[in-house]
C-alpha cells in the first residue's frame, strides 16, 4: 500500500499499461498544480474485481493516511463516478479527460463537500479530440 508522505503526491494504479503511463502524467500535473499530501487512485473498469480492489485500496489509503486528500480517477471513476463520490473516504472524482490536466487539480474542492461537488467527470461521448498519448 502506498502511504502519502507529507507534502507528496502518491499514485495507486490499477489496470493496463496505459494507466501506468497516465499515472506518471497525473502525478506531474498534480504537482504542477501545487497539490500535496494527496493519493491519486487511477482505477480500471475492465472487471468487477478490479473495481472491488480499487474500492478496497481507497478504504485502506484513508485508514493509513487520514489527513491525505484521496482523488479517484480512471476508467472505473469515469463510468461509476457517483459510486466513488458516495464513498466517505473519497475527496474528489476526476474523469479520464480531467485527470491529465493541472487545471483540474487546482480546482479541487476542499475536504468535506457533498458527493455532487466531488465529481468532475466529462461525458465520454462528448470527447472531440484524441489524447496525445493515444496517437
């Protein structure tokens, strides 16, 4: 399990090689935005087991890092944003488009907001450009 060092941005990654690559981009963008003491959970939605493991990791991350901000993103967060937002351990949910841009980390709400305020997930059917790492 990853523990967030004070002032650090840590990433827990589930899924494919693309998620592994994107996790490094996310970490850099979050740091560029000034985010600190945070755990980014990059989820996978390929199997229900992957989603279950992500939820379990989120709960463990909160237990081990009660002061850290927990931000959930990735494919499972994209398709089940409300489910992750409803988890008390989650501070914010970012979609696949949002997770790769520093501006979205700058806009994150403070702790203790409602589930509706936690979510910044774009409709994937409205995406009009291909992510640069996909070209």
